[in-house]
C-alpha cells in the first residue's frame, strides 16, 4: 500500500557540509538539509533522512549552514559618514559633537537609501534580522523610520527599527545641537504612531518597533520614565546605549548623583523588556543586577575597540549572570564595516584576549550571534535557531578555497578562525535574499550612485 504523497515545501537547502542548528540540543548534522515552508523551518535532517520534495532547491555543498545571524545594535544612517576624516580620531563625545551637525542633514531620501544599502550589506554578511537605532530626527525631516521600513520590505529583510530620541541639546548640557532634538511630547506621540503603523507582534513578524532614547544622558529622566511606561502599555521593547564610555559615569554622577546603571534602574528600565548597547563598564554588582532584571546586552566588539573608551565588555560574566548577550555591529561611523561574521570573530578574539583560550570558542560566538541576539529582541525560539516552526532564516557559509585549505576537522571553529567569509546564500523567511554571493534585489548600482550623492551632501563642511 502506498502512503500519502509527501507534501511539497517551498525551499530545500541541501548537501551542507554541516548544519549547526543551535537548537536546544545544539544538534550539528553532517551532510544535513533544511526544508522551509511558508516562511518557517519545516524539517531538518541528515543524509539518511528523506527530505521532502521542494519547489526550489539551493545547494549548500562545502557550506556550514547556520541560523541567520541577528544584529542587535546599529545606526544604519551613519553609513553616510563612514570613516569621516574630521572625526576618526576623536573620543566618543568628540566624535559625536563633530558628526551631529552633519547628521542634522538627514531626510527621508537619506534614511531610505542608507537603509537599503546598510541592510543589503548585512544580508551579504549573513545577517537576517537587524535592529536599527535612529535617534537623530531633524526638524522637518519627515518620517525617517517609515522610509527605512520601506527599504527593509523591498529587500525582504527582517527588521526591528527602534524609535530613537534625544531631548537634551547643548543648551541643556547635552551634546547635540538644538536642531536635532525634540520635545518629550513630540517623541512620545511619534513613538506611538510608529508602533500603531508598523509593529507586528505575531510569530514570524517581519517588522517590530522598539522605543529607544539615545542614552540616559541625551534625554531627560522624565522621558526615560515615560518611554518605559509607553513601552509597557504598547507591549514593545526598550533599547538604549548604556555604560559605553567612562565619561558617561562621570557625567551621570555629576548630573544625577548616580552611577549610570543606577540611574537606568531609577527611571524604570531595569527589566527584561530592555536591551542595551555596549555595557562595557558594569561593576560586579551591576552585572548581577542586569542578570536579575533579564536586561539584554548588545555586545559590539569592533565598535568597542574602535571608540569605546578602551574597555572590554565583561561578556563571559554577563552570560554567566543570565544576561542575554547578543551581537551588534554598531553604527557604521564607528565600526565602519557591517559584517556580523566579523563581529562574531572579534567577539571570539576579545573573549580570549580577556580571559584566555578556554573562555570562548566559535560555538560561543555563534550562540551569541543567534540565540543570544534573539533573547535581546524577545524572540527566543522564533529566530536565531533552526528547528521546526522557527523562522526560515538561514545562511550558507562556503568554507572553500585557499582560506579554508587544511581546515578539515571542525567546520564551526574553521568558520571563525579562517576566512574572511561572506554568505553564499542568505535566506530570510524562506526567500533567498543573497544567492551565490550576490544580492537578489535589483538596483544595487543605482542605489550606490544615490548613496554617493547623499553622502557628499551630508559630509559637506558646516558653514
Ligand atoms: Zn550605538
């Protein structure tokens, strides 16, 4: 007797050297395949398991297949001022004050084009979900975050824009010029508008919005508090920069009489609704408190080495304390490159630099870039893992050619120790966004030409 016809799935990724599922059992399947249907992982198997028939097959020969990497901290618009010469050797605060007047030139076209280019760059580097933290909203600039979401939809990218904000300008003792800050009422009203227009709480959502004052020192304590209350009411997540530079604690102690993480908790942010960027300078007690709150940390290794005030984030201690630690490339004007492969490799190197070779392996870095990042975004089990029912987001990394010659024994360690490597295929919700190393969406050349014109305008000298 014949059984029923096996159901046809949308996509089969077949013939991998190894599938690293990063699932609850951390299964690694030699010669594995992954089937994706209707945007979600349908099934996973090895050479002995019959794969379902598929409408489309992508070959993953010689590839390590992982869940798509997740970027938990970025300022995409900053790719308009990459490696900007007048700012490159400043401290964080000097760098910001040089760039704010340029960023005041942002408009909808700039937000759209920079997001298109920035998300494409991330996809080419094996990222399938990214946040963005856009906190510069010049007066009259239009709907910048709406423009970014448009770019993400066109590329098929899973996107978590965060509604950034600044309310303390130079006249209030802050760093930015008056033209790029807004009142608390303007910020809260626009936050609510964006969540109503774009936030999708459903499983497998392509767009989720979070609320994100730039940092506890760039907005008033009242705005920190009312943003946390609004996030609670709308059931969305909270994001900000925290403990990135020793200047921040000095500032916080002068202005609020509190260490910056105490202030963060005072204004209602010590919670599992929050994830913060950097967190280089928590003391031992603060590490424990962050773990107790369940507040996530976006570890941004390249950015920290480039501009973070000379410290190394205590990643191992944070993870041991139960903090969800994810990975972030941070804004392109500090990191200048947006490759999560490189961030994962730098996380590996920094982890070993801090605490020795036992402290971190490639599997830890992969876990931070997938499960840890998903924890920061409140999407554990949904993204950052290859298991049936999870989002159909995966990357095929080709471990081939001269950089991988001789790397025979452990494809996961080879992935970060050898290289550099970019994605052969990047699949988001079952749809290839990068195929054979090239962006699938049309229009790359034209978009780069637009980006060049806008960058030149933004970087022009200030009168
Ligand atoms: Zn940042």
